[in-house]
């Protein structure tokens, strides 16, 4: 998953998801890993809009998008 997080379609998502993976993957439980894997299957442009607050994330991803946004200067809070 770490490699998939760092090898996205757009550099911004490489940095957001890759940084999260480096910091958090080792501490995630099975549910957290499943959720992160599902996020990795989403379109980068959608993910970027969700993280930056330009669009509302699906309910299942909302808490994780909040965590990611907290790591991004100017991200949705």
C-alpha cells in the first residue's frame, strides 16, 4: 500500500497519501487498512477535492479525509 500511496496520478496526492502511509500504516488496524486500501482505489481528482474541502467526501471516507486534510496546509478542517 505504501508504494501505491506514493505512485499516484498527480503529485499532490503522492505527497498527501504517501506521507500518511509513511506515518500511519504501521499503526492501522485491519479496518483502517481496509479503508485506506479503498481510498487508494479512488480517483486522484476526487480525493484531492475531498481533502481540500472543494467537494464533500462519501460518508465512509469522511473521517480519513479529515485526517488527511489536517496534514495539508490550507486543507479542509
